[in-house]
C-alpha cells in the first residue's frame, strides 16, 4: 500500500485506484446490495496486490522492510489518530486517552477503544506477511494447516480476534493468489490475449454480482468457499478491468497519484469522510449512490494535499524512505 516504484505495472495503478475508491465509498451510506457487492472483493483485492508485489529475500531484509513499511507506519498512524481525535473532540481525559492508546496492541475494532476502525488491515497484513515468509513459503503443509484453522474460525464465527488474526488467515488466501499470479505470469499472459481478457472481465463481473446476491461479504458470510471464491472472482474482475484500461493508454497522472497515496487515504479518510458528508448533504442530492460517489471523490481529493505534505516532510509515516 505504500508509495512504491511500481509504474511499470500501469494496470496496478488503476487497480489500486479502484480499490481505494471503493474502500472509501463503502464507508458512506449506500444500498445494501451495493455494499454486499463491494465487500465481496475490495478488501481481498489489497491482500492480492500485496502478494503480487511480495519479493523473496533474506529474513533480516524482510524484517527490516516489514518494520519500515508496515509496522512503524501502523504505530505512527495509530498514535497520530489518537492525538487528532483528542484535539478535535477536546477529550483530554487521561484515562480515556490511555484506553485508546492500548488499542494499538489489540489491532482490531473488537476492542471498544480501537480508535480507527480501518487500521485493522495493517495488523492483518503484517500477520499475513509473517505467516507467509516464515511458514507458508517453506512448506505447503503449513498453508494447509492455517487454512484448516481459518475455516474453523470462520465456521464458528470467531470474529475480530487479537491483532485481526481471523481476518489475516482469510486474507492469506488472497495474498497467496497474488504470489501465484506473479510467479506464473498470469497477468502478462492474459494481457496479451485481448479477447480472453474481455471474456474474463465480463464473466467475472457477472459472477461477482451473482455471489453478492448470496449475501456474500468478504468475511462472516454463510460459507467459507463462497466468500473465498467471491473474493477471487472480484479480484479477477478488477484486475482484468485495469488491464483493459491500460490497453487504452497510460493512466492519468491523477490516477497514478491517488494510487501512490493509497496508504494515506486508507488511514485518514476517517477524518475527511465526515467533512465530505457535510458538504454533500448541503447539496441535498437525492440518489443515494450518486451522493455517496460525490462524497467519496471529495474525501479523496481532500487527502491528496495531506499525502503530499506527509511525503515531503514525514515520509516515514507512510513507509517511504527520505531521498539522500
């Protein structure tokens, strides 16, 4: 999710743009079916992207990069969120502040004082990468064991566990899909066959809509296989759409910049969304989806200058190294 040099994958810029737009959109009022459709795949999409970009390296290098790109940004952003919340709400109660800070170690919004609900994803992604690097890539039996645990937790509705372990185990499947897609050059193979690309997009779009009718969300649906297959189909739909867009030409600078700003938008839209809601509500736009789409655009645009300031002055906040 960090601003990495991935411009050689123009389709990835489009994919991240679509993904973060849908993440923000889902935190505005939308119809129940639209929410079901989007929740089928928009979170799994980011696990897939992380798997696709994952590179095998030494344990020391892996831990250093994980710390710099995910662990420290999670800590920094969580504590900054606490600070901003205290200032905005004028809540200077020391006991309450302490309770909010402790949420950092829970990593899930099951803890009542977990201050930024969107931040569960970072502990989950950290867990996924640790499990993959030290276990799954060394033995397929480790993956099978983790899959069995994941199915058990899912089937028994053990949700929002410590450090988002339950969500991490489900997300591991989509992370693995990204690793395998990169390993076997699946994206490049599909991209070189326009007719197949179009067929995959149309069929996966139709199938994802169909899965959403089954009351499928990315987690806590009725069946593990339904949520898993629905997520994979939604990922296929989004990636093939991105490839079709790329075939039309290089994505705009705005799309690329929003893609590069994904982590900032993901973590701070909790502050921009309420402002966007006030502005859009004042316009009294009736169609619910149109109102939500406009609010999403405003929320993201408000965060772009924030991301520029972060990258310029405190890039470590989003896991970016300062230029020498």
